[in-house]
């Protein structure tokens, strides 16, 4: 699908941008679908990716804490492992 | 499952810095719906793929394996959050089966930290900072090409170009990508990140709940012991 298209048409760019718009969280989109200039959308996308990265970092902190206490309760570790398989 | 993951990671590491995995990019997804969505759908195959429960289950398993590996490496001190994040990212890239540029970039980065010396000896293919002259020449060539090739007007705006550059830095391995490819990679990356957050949160909640119940059990056991006395 991503073979070299030669010249990139206006249509294709708009298509890709609207595809991106569809991925962004609903709350920001509901206000005005018309206020979707390319640069605004790209800025929102960058912000969204940064917030997702931040969430992953926070969850990693949380998981590393939880995992350390997991070592002390080994029967729980077995149960969890078997549950999550 | 594990063998598929191993296969894709070994093939991507053998291609070292050259990230072009042949001309055809197969979109071999488990769901037939993804194939039907094709290239024209607005919602995009990215969402269909990552939001399916299958991918999350596969990722969950890979994540558990990766986390267990971090624990066996450093048994007693608690695993550093950085190690957990790297494990989660590598598991995500593996689940993507190296079909997207960002996933290959993550897998290569993981391999590179172990084998950077070997790769550098093999002809210095890893180049972190492009030489200034090369960068200026590339920028000039791109501007000339854009002016002559009738680039869509939206891409010629200064703001859009700047935002695209920032976006390229956020998505792994996409710093030098042109707009259409970059937008595609971004769509896939965003959907994958959403799934990653969802899965990690579910795992953290499950662990926390298990601990709460174990603490309650222990407390109940102590109470019983007290009462028996």
C-alpha cells in the first residue's frame, strides 16, 4: 500500500489527515469538525502522542512498584500468571 | 506465538540500518475486516487492527514474558521503571510483527544497545546525527523538488512543515520520513500506543487487586490466629 506514489495528490494528503483525525480522542473533535486545519490537527496529534508516552511512563513506574512487592507474595504471583495466560 | 515474534525480530536485526524491508509491505492481519477496510477507509486499518481483542491478548502475553525477563535479570532490587518501559515497548514492537517502520525502529534500538559495537565496526552504518552539509543539501533539494513537483499547498505551509518535523521526532524511526508515509506510521503508532496503555493499565489494576486480596487474606489469617489463642 505504501508503494511510491510518485506525485502526492491533495486528495491523498487530506485522506491521511482525516484518518488521523479519526484517531484523536473524541472530546477535542466534537467542538467543531470544521476547525480542522492541517496544522492544528498535527499539533493535537503531537500532544496526544506525548500524553500517551507520559501515561506509559507512569504505568511503568506503577508496574515496577507492584512487581517488587509481588516477589514477596509468591503464591499470588503464581495465581496471577495462571490467570493472565 | 513466540516463534513468530522471534522470526520477525531476527529478520529486522539482520537488515541492520537499512530499514527498507523489501518493496511489498504485507498487511497480514488476523481479521478479514482489516483487509476489507483497505486503503480508502477513513477509520483506517490501524484502528481495526489494534483495537481488536486479539492484539491486546497477544500483547498481554508478550508483556508478561518481557516483565518476567526483567525480573530474572535483577531479582531483588525492584526493576527500574525504565526497564519496564523498555520491555513494554519491545513487546509492543514485537506484537506489531515489524510491519511498520516505528516497530522496526524499536526492535533495532533494542538490538543496538547490546550490539552497538559490532554494528559500528561493520562499516559505521549507525549514524545518529547527519552531517550538517548533508542536511542542508537535503533541505535545499527538498525545497526545489516541492516547488517544481506541485506539492499539495497544505504541505507547503511553514507551520505544517514544522509540525510534521516534531511529529517525525515523536514517532520512533520516522525522523526523515515524507509526509504521506509519516502520517501513515503515525496513525498506526497512535492506535498501538492506545492499546499499550490499555493493556498496561489492566495489568497494573490486576496486580493491585491481587495484592489487596492477599493482604486481606493475611490479615484474616492473623485475626483467626489471634482468636484461637
